[in-house]
């Protein structure tokens, strides 16, 4: 049996504003939900456990891998991140539009496992803008800025393999474009559903 929901993977370099875009999508449409990942990284000041992430130990992360509890998982700047499987699958079964906001290694794992998933990459308007955002505000801490810049450049190279690329030059415009993409994919899914 085919899942009724639609799975969207949204990736993009740290500091590109993908979290803000996802928040706007959630406000717009209550059938859109976002998966809460598990991570071993330290919470930032603004992070809320159980809302932004499930902050867990390395041991717990390993046991979740062993028990097959992740849909995908990856390392990112010395921490582990993974998508808990059960909630995502039940949301898809319920017909929701599920967003995974994850990095590129995990995104390609999802494509392997669930080829019907759509991969969308949020691109900064320029490298200069991205470096500026990463160096100043975004992460709120000094954690690994140089590593994150390097990682961002590596991730941008993967963008051509994504199904869609949206440039975040203007928040409202980028949200609109992303929402239109979601709507058009949902329409395609619906059309062969009978
Ligand atoms: P941050 O530490 O800035 O919250 O996240 C770092 C990177 O990890 C971001 O690119 C974010 O999208 C990604 N990420 C968050 N959760 C997951 C996850 O469950 N799986 C994977 N593969 N990446 C994740």
C-alpha cells in the first residue's frame, strides 16, 4: 500500500534561513508537519528539548541506530543527527505533508529508501551573504564557524542533485515559491490516487 502523505526533504547550508522558511510553511498550512530530529550536539541557548531537537547522548544515539529507529542519520561537524522513523511513517500514513530539515548525506539516504520523496535545496543569494550570516548572528554561539562555512560550501556543491532549488534572496518570496512547489507535488500525488 502506498503512503498517502508527501515527504519533503529540505536541505541548505547552515545560515541560509531554511528553519525560518519551514516555520512559515507550518503557519500557512496545518497539514504540513516537520519532523523533530535527535542529535548529540549541545543545545544552544534558544533550543528547546523536544521542540527543536531531542537532545540525546552518544550512547542513546547508538542504541537508536542498533534498534533501527532512524529513517536516516548522519554526522555533521562532529555531532550526530537522525530522523526518528515512527512519527514520520505514521504522519505519512495519515496523509500529512512531512518535512525533514536535514543535511545532504541524510537527504540522499532518504532518496534511496523512499524514492517518492522530493528533495528541495535552499540556496543563499551569494556566498558572501552566507559567510556574513554564519559569521555574525545565525547559530548564536561560537560553535565551529569555520567548519560550518566549509561544510556549507561542500553542501552547495550537492544542490544540482536535488529535485528543486529555491534561492532565499527574500524570505516571503522564497516561502511562496517553496509552498507552490509543495502544492504542485501534492496535486501530482492526488491525481493518480484512485
Ligand atoms: P544545527 O546544528 O545547525 O541545528 O544543524 C546542523 C545541520 O544538521 C543542518 O544542516 C540541519 O538541517 C541538519 N540536521 C538536523 N537534523 C537532522 C537529521 O535528523 N538528520 C540529518 N541528516 N541532518 C539533520
